[in-house]
């Protein structure tokens, strides 16, 4: 795969805007088709797009044995932005059982957020491959990224204990929540943040994983809503909040990772729906592996798309809690470049439906309709 690392300024922005606004003249193998699923296949060091049958129609990354800049190492998050793909290179911890090819006891880092075109060319990058830091153009375990309508990128920079907003044109940090390098639950403090989404009201919804809370903060840094106490010593209703999204009805959908649960709460914080991803003897939860699940998104069809990380599958669940579709196979990690219909995933951390921004920040404003993906829902 040809990789061209281009670090550009204003000229890059002009290119990105043009690229994001173009429709594909031909859909090779169904690339970017509405209804496909984009998966961050974590320890396979890749991001893939699959069709409804699980066939792989696009891939970035060279597989579980590759730890070069040509792959996205230990990726946690991916998002389609027009014809481009935004992804976070989180890195692989040392001694990770699911990643035996990473033989460095200190782990195999990445520390980049990439914007990649359909041919695998890197057209924008923030962070330096293999370098952990908090200085200009540096990240330390970026776990999630959100493309904003103003052509900035919101990055959850986990080990730096912060969420930052980066101007694509200048790479300047224009907003930050969390004190760099300081872990805590006081004002402007986070503890292992795991995601951040821009809400319609301009606030930021943050999943503060090790503080066991989801919180909504203003641009001025004031907390205006919170679920979970923020005190890791308190037995909160949620533990290890991996992701949160605000639905159109005002409810909040939370990935309660350490409880292997997806929970939807209303404006008064009452539980109105919940789903446990796996509780039987065949689940990795029963063997003590976690956290899982890592990402849950409400789809336009009212189903919930769940990344059940260490159970090595992505599942689509209806409101009656029945599984409608599965990619990967329960408890069976693998690597397959052709299909993930019945296996072939390794700890998928994130999955998103192409063209469906329900509960998510739409990259071009509105709800994303018509801006991303071709074909039918």
C-alpha cells in the first residue's frame, strides 16, 4: 500500500475540503456505500470497511504483525469524513495477549491521528509516529477523534489526560479540557478520558473512563451535566465509561464497559434501556478479560451497534435486545482480509455505520445525510 505522509498547512485544507465534497464516480467494491460498516480492528492494526455481508471492501493497515507507519497501530477509533477516513493510532500495550507480535515489553506505540484517502495516502497527520509527548504536534495514546464541521479535529489524548481541539490548517490547539499530564477529578481534570463528542448546543460530551462518569462541559470549561460521581472510590452506577452519545430525544447512550453493559438514560438519569453484551460461560468477561464492550452507537433504524472488544465481534442489536447482525465471532480472534462474516477480527474497538451520524457529531453540519456514503440505508 502506498503511503505518502504529507504535512501541509493551508494548501492541505483546500485539498481536504475539495476531497470531502466530491462524490465517487465509481464505487470500487462498494467503498463508502451507505449502510457499510467501518471497523477499528484494534490489534490487527487496521481499519476496515465491510458490506452488509461482512465482505471487506476497504482496508488501511498491513495486519497484526506490522508495526510500521504503514499501519495504524492498536487503533481505537475511525470515522468516515466524505471520501476520507479519520483514525486514531492508539498503540499496543506491552504484554497484550491479543497482540503477541508486539514483543517490546514497553509496547508498540503509534501516537498519530491520521486522515487517509481511499488509496491509503495520508493527507493529514497530527502527532509523530512512535513519539509520546504533549508538545506541539505530539500526542500520548490518542484513543478517539471527531471531525468537526469547522474543519477542526477533537482528539481524546488519553495518557495526557486531556481533550484537545486542533485546527487542521495550523495544527494549533484552539481548545482544551483537562490539565495536561494531571490525573484527577477536580476542575479541569480528567482520569483516562476515552472519547469526546461535540453536541448540537456547542458543549462537549466527554467519557471520563477511570472517573466512571460521562460529563458535559461548556467551552468555558464548566460542567453542566454529569452521570456518575466522578469519584473512582465511590460505587457508581457505571464503571469504566468508554463512550457516550447524546440522542435526539435528549437521552444519553453510555458504554458501561466494566459492567459489559450498554445503558440509555433519560434527562432525569433514569435507565430506560440496557443491554448486557455477554454474560455466559463462553464470554471473555467470565474469564476476567476486560474492559468490554468499548463502543455503542444508536443507529437511524433504532438498533444499537456495539463493539464487543474482547469478545472479538461487532453486533447490531434491536430494541428488543435480539442480535440482528454479527461481524466476527464470539471469543474467536483472527485476521481475515476478505471477510469478517464469521471471524477474522481481533478486539474491534469501534464500529460506525457509513452515512449514519445518529448521536454523533456530523462532520459537515446537519445530520450527515447526503454528505457521506452512497446508496440506501
